C-alpha cells in the first residue's frame, strides 16, 4: 500500500494518488507498507529512490532494529529525505 501526505495549513493531509495530476514530489511524507511492484516503480521513478527489496529487509536482524535498555527502547527504521545536492555529496 502506498500513501502520501502533504502539508496543508500546517496539517498533514492525504494526497489523492489516483488522480492523474498528483505527484509524489508534492508530498512531505510517503508510507509504503508491503508495496506491490507498480508502487515500488512509482516511488523509484518519481522520487529517484532505490528501494530495498524484501529479502534485503529480512536480512536485518531484529536485534539491529530494536534495543531495550534501562532508560527505554530504541528502534531503527528506513527513512528517506530530500537533501540539497551539496549535502548529498558530503553525507557519509
């Protein structure tokens, strides 16, 4: 499932992705939950992002995603952000 949201009067509102003129480039937030091949292609084409495959995601151990300590729990997730070109060139 592919969902996208935009900022509208300081609030998130859902983009209607079925409309021909809608573009993921107009979004502030994009969610992908068990995306099908067409949804993956749309994200890759419109946002220029290469997405990890299900086997690649499955290779990440649960212990690498979740950490429980005395002070609380931490979790790691994949997120993609828009960066100015100069930052992309210098980011690790």
